[in-house]
C-alpha cells in the first residue's frame, strides 16, 4: 500500500492535480450552498488570488520588485471589454485567452528594461507604468469608453447550470453562483499551473537568479531571459485577473486600476506570504472580505462610515495587521501557518517518543 507521502514524492504532478481537483470541488460546493453575496466574495477572492500569485512569482520567486501589476490588470480588463463591444457572442475562454496574450506582450515589453534595472529603479519604472495606464486608457476616448469606462451584457447563466443548482426561478442567485464557479475554476487552473512552475526547471532558475545572478550565469542560466519570463508570466496572470473581473462585473472603469490597486496587491502579498501559493489564497480571501469586516466593525462600534475615521478604518486596520505580521511572522500568514504546523508535529513526535521510552 503506497502512503500519501510516497505518492506525493513519486508523482508530484498527479498529487497536485488531485489536490487541485478536491479543492475545486469543495469550493464549487461552497459556492452553491452560500448566499449570492458570499458568491460575489468568492469570485472576488479567486480573482485577487490570481493577480497576487502572479505577483508572488515576480517578487517572491524571481526577486524583482514591481508596483505596476494594476496596469496589467487594466490591460486584461479593457482588452476583454473592447473585444466584447464588437464580438458579443465570442466564447468566454477566447476573450480571456486574448486578454492574457495582450497582457503577456505588455509584460515582455516592460520586462525588457528589468534586465538592467534593480531594486528601487525597477520599482520606480513599474510605478510609472501603473500611473500611466489609466490616463492612457481614458485618452483613447470612445474606443475605450473614456473616463466612464465600458459596459457590456451581463454574464448569462446556462439553463442547465441554473437547473442543476436548483435556482431556475432565481436568476440573480444563479448568475452570482455561475460567476463564482467560473472564477473558482479559472483560479484552480491558474494555481495548478503555478504550482508546477514553482517546481519546474524555470522556477528553480528564477530562485537562483534571485539569490545570486552571478552564480546563475556560471551554471548556464540566461539571467536576462529568466527575468523577462517572470515579468511575462506575472503580467499574464494579472491580465487574466483583470479579464475575469470585467466579465464578472460586466463593466470596467479606468479608475479601478490606479496605483492604489498596485499598492494593495503588494501589501496583500506581503501579508499572505511572498513566494507561496497558500499566501496568495489567504491574501485573496482578505481582499474579498475586508470591506464586509470593516462595515461590521463600524456597525458594532457605532463609527460613522462616512466620517474621517470610518472612511480610513480599513487602511488603519490593514496597516496594523501588516505591521503585526511583519513583527511576529516575517514570512507572512502562510509562513506562520507552516511554523505552527511544524511546532505541533514536533510536539506530537516528542510525546510519542517519550511514551515509547517509558514503556517497560
């Protein structure tokens, strides 16, 4: 009988595929059970997790600091929206693939200077990119909707899906569940790809470039190509997240993808844990439910949500949590979970060893 550890060690790709399938089925079941509002939160969490895991690869795996991924999300979102204006019946997967392709090209173009820039200079370049994209989109006028953005038909739920979940007579609930299901499945595929990439030859090359680019060159790694590849994949994931966001919301606004979104993505990544899949998942959930939690805190404490304190409460809480995480768990919440798990396992092992030694 093959143990779970042996199965994971001998067939890691199959183990990741099985884990992804189980998690996807569980989340889809949860999406069917919960109310429409929580379906919206699940969809948002999946979308943000896709963007954050792409940023995690760029910063955590390849060591390149970027504050421009909101720009790639904007490119993906507006590619989908503009295409939908002229091809209303184009397949959903085709629209997402097109957005990913355009975002990837943009990532390669932006990534080329990364072969020469380091640290704050690279961060400054990506920050300028994030600043430039929303005004550029607005300057396109009616082609991209200007400052008013673009709207397109609401995502249509297939009749078979509405019947299967028992919401045939409730279009709102069926649409929310369908949107959450699409986001969950796409996120599952994205995370499966990233899990395999983290353990691939290219992933190991990125770690080596991050730790010591001179040593990487000595062992035959093309440092420039590796850095550009990291930018391209990160941009592709951000573009996919932007495309999904546009599809779920049936609208896009340039203001949504400002610098504040880039900073939020970076902060969430640090909070969840750099270079980890679990950290990206945790960060996605935090992004989705933070507004709801802050609203409840305002309600419990009696703070006026439109006051200066109420309006800034989310930033205050988030900042305090981020500071506490950096002090108590520098590797993020995912790293803290691993530390707790290792501590529990070591304690259990010690107890077992003690009980064995005391047995006459």
